[in-house]
C-alpha cells in the first residue's frame, strides 16, 4: 500500500507540474542552398557585398557587430577584397566605408569624448551607448550582436533566413503581447496565448518587427531587391562575418588531405620495398 501511495503521489505531481514544463516548438528552418556550404563551398563576393549593404541600411540601426573591424571587409575572400591592396588598411573601398561611420574617441587635449570619422582599424560602432539605451529603444528587448549569429544558432544560416522571411499573419485566436510579433520559426510556447480551436500553433513571439520588404534596399549591381533576395544576401554576409577565414580554412584542409594521401602512398610503397624479402 505504501508503494502504491508513492506511485499515485508521483503521478499527481507529474500532472500538476506538466504545464510548467511544456516544450517550446517551432517550424523546421527552410531548406536553402548556400554557395559557402560543403567542403568546397566559398562565398559569392557580389552576394556578400549586397549583404553588407542590407546590414548597413537596415540591421545596423539596432544590431551591433562588436567583433568585426572595417579592415576585415578588405581581407582576402572578404566582400571588398581587391588584389591591388595587399594590406586591407589601404583598401580604398574600406577607407570609404569606414569614413561613413562616426566612432567615439577621446580628445587628447581635453579628455572629452568626441566623435570622428572611422578608419579601417576601427571596429563597427555599436548603435547604442549601452544595454539600457538599447532596451529602451526596442521596447525592453535587447537586440543581439550579429558578429557570430550564424554560429550561435542551430542551423544558423537557415534559421536566420527563416526568421527574416517567416513573418506571417497571426493565427486566429492568438493573443499577441504588446510590442511582439508572431513568427512560426521562433522557438516558443504558445499554449498560454492561444484561445482558438485545434492544436496550438508552432512558433513564438519576437520583438523585432519585420525588418525587410521588397525594394527597401537598392543594390548597386542591379540585382532585383526582393525580400527573399535581401534575406539571402544579408545571411551570406553574416555567415562570412561569423567566420571570415572559412574559405582559407577549407583550402588548407583540402591541401592537407592531398598531402596526407600522397604521404600515405609513399609510406606504403616504402614499406613494401623494405620488407619484401624479409620473412614473417
């Protein structure tokens, strides 16, 4: 009887605690092909350039990229790499881009904080002076830094692309909190907000309103500026920013594999030649 009582008590506790541990759900990220995928993949320079423009004109208003310096844009395999400029600090494109930003500095004579045009050596400036200011400007939400966003999220590029293109009409019966937006690709638990019929919709709420729309950014190369194109381009740029040395790493890995293959062959031939007349 005592054992039976324990079992019933445990079952009762499970039923009471069950709703508190409801699992978050979301739709699977969209299946998108990227030029930089796979062991032989590499970034499309034109696409990454367009992606930088989307970031600069849209994302940079709220999101920082604290780990990225302007000179990274001109490094080998970067969006503005040019063979003429071996040193990215001398890259004319990078100089022009960095000069468009105002960065904080210290006046050497007065010690006051001043602003000056950026240089290739500067990091991308934060759009807000501190976290409190960032939250105050975004309804209490803190916009994440995008430096390594595609590495920090599972299925990174696909996930970020799905979020950017996944805003849909709120399902009937769904109560959306003020300042939030429904997105089926955002992890969440909708059970407390859904008053409609049928199963609880997958997805969650996100503080960021839909950031992209057709024609919002004009591409210099004449590419049609659809929402889908903007999302793909900015995700490619963020993927590059998360790992600027990705292409070089893959090239080195391929060369290392070829070397090891040749070395293994030479070892095998040497082994056969040295030991062919030795009894075993």
